[in-house]
């Protein structure tokens, strides 16, 4: 069956350091992989996505890496800031027909130490 | 440019009562999705709707739950005869036609937190 999961529940980093958040997935049919950020009391916010035919994509201070061989996805945040403290979810998009249902992982909490 | 609007933000119900959660998508978005989030869990897909049509309700419990997105007005997620296990945050998301299928980018509201006593 489909599952998306995260290796570690929490990550604590020093402000200014780089953060790496990892995720495993199992559905080889997924064509997009997405990272969302959720701050306390708010809804998830799209960060970045990557198509299945790519292995790396960069955004502003964030990089997503996709390793389809081992079904692994990671989010790298450069120069982590206090505002990056949140729960991060990986998700996969496996469209079938008209649907674009996202399957989310459980989430990992990123805590930034000042 | 208002984002996805959900109300109420917090709702308390006693067991057996009904809960109605409303969602207005972003302007120009015709696709609405409902997700449920249990404490310290990821989001679980419930239903995907377009105006006046339910496209995919594979994540909806078979009983007591229903959703609609009428031609006019917000999308409604309705939970009848609530039980304690229904306590969760319910998030609505919207997307313009076609984009979510291509990228997976959804625009989420702030959620409605249901507490069943």
C-alpha cells in the first residue's frame, strides 16, 4: 500500500546552521513530491515540489533532493532561521484520473535554537 | 487577495450533535479538498470536490460524514452524530483547475478544530 513516512520525529538545529529533513516514500507511481510547512495553529503552507523525473530542485534557501532508487526525499534548509521553526511534512501526489490526492507523512518538528 | 477561509476556527460539540464546517476557496479556485489531521499526525485526505460534484470521496468515512460544494456559497463538511474520535483539525484546501494535478500545490486554510465532549 501507499505510505509516506519520516525517519525522525524532531530535529533541533542552531540558528544559522543548515537543516536536513528526510522522508521515505513507497509509491513508485507518484509523479510529484512536495514539502509543506505547518506553523503552530495554522494550515500547511507549500514550500517546494519536485517532479519524479528530477533529482534536485532549488528554491530560495531550500533544496529538495529525490532519490528514486531508495525512495527517499529530503529537504535542505540553508542558514536556518527562527522563523523556520515548524512541522514539516513530505507528501506525494499520485494523480489517478481527475484526482490529485496528496498522501502526507506524519511530520517532523524543526526547532531552531537561538 | 483573501486566502482560503474556514469557519468556525474552533467548534465544540457534545456526542450525538452535528458539526458543520465551512470553507470558501481562494478566488478563482474551483477545486476544494478536505483533509483531517489528528494530533501529532499528518493530514489524511477525505474528499475532493468541484462545483456541484464530488470527484473523489475515498477518504470519507462511510457513515455520518458528507461534503458538498454548491454552485453558490462555501463548501460544507458535515459530520452527523459526532463521536469523540471525530475530534481533530479539519483543513480545507483549494486549487485552480489543473494545477494541483500537475504539481501538488494546494492552498490550505487555517483549519477548523473540532472538539467532541
